[in-house]
C-alpha cells in the first residue's frame, strides 16, 4: 500500500485490530487494495495450542493469549 494515499494516523497494524474474524477480514481487504479476502479453512494446531485460520491471501493467522492477531508460518 502506498503511503501517498494514507492519511496521517490512519496506518494500522495487524496486532492492533479487534480479535474478531470480521475485523481481520476488513483489515486484510484494505491491505490488499480492496480485493475480497476470505477464510479458506481453519484447524486446531497442537504446536500452537490454538486455532489457525488460513486465508485466501495465502497466509495463516492466529490469535495469541492477549487476543492479538499474528501471522503463523506453517
């Protein structure tokens, strides 16, 4: 995303968004230039001890103990 089109103070980071799936989807759509992002599948990861959400942007996301989203590398 070009910073030329972002208003000052408008930049958000993945760990700053709400812990809901809807908030993740909206954030990812904005980050991908408006392209619709959807959940491909979710599953429980025993190593992480929580659910992993594979999205159509080819990345997988998890919420940590503080309910903050982060990317997990399979």
